[in-house]
């Protein structure tokens, strides 16, 4: 397949997806739902909690990830003092 046909295929799929969302959003009915003031607080707390959990996970495993890449890319240091004896 050449690049132009791939672009045309991706463009047509994107156009179908946009068409689906236009139809989907135009057929939505109002929910008449009530969100109390505490709902926003819960959403903010869950976002902050997710960020804290990701930071903790990263901090716990950062040393392992760093050691892994050091083993892969680290060259052995040359000891110039041992050759001069």
C-alpha cells in the first residue's frame, strides 16, 4: 500500500468516528441530575489521591528502574592507578 491510500483510509475512519459522535451527541436527552457541592470535593480528592499514588509508586520503584538501566548502559570504570605500579 502506498502512503496516500493509508491516509485516505485513516481519513475515512476519522470521518466516520466524527459522524458517530455528532449523531450520538445530538440524540442525548437531559438527565435532570443533581450534583451536590460535595461531589466536586470528592472528584478533586480522587485526582489528588491518584497523583499521590503515582508519585509513591514512582518513588518506590525509581531505584530499581535506575539500577536496571545502569546495568544495561553503564560501562565499567577504568582504574588508572592500578596500571602505574
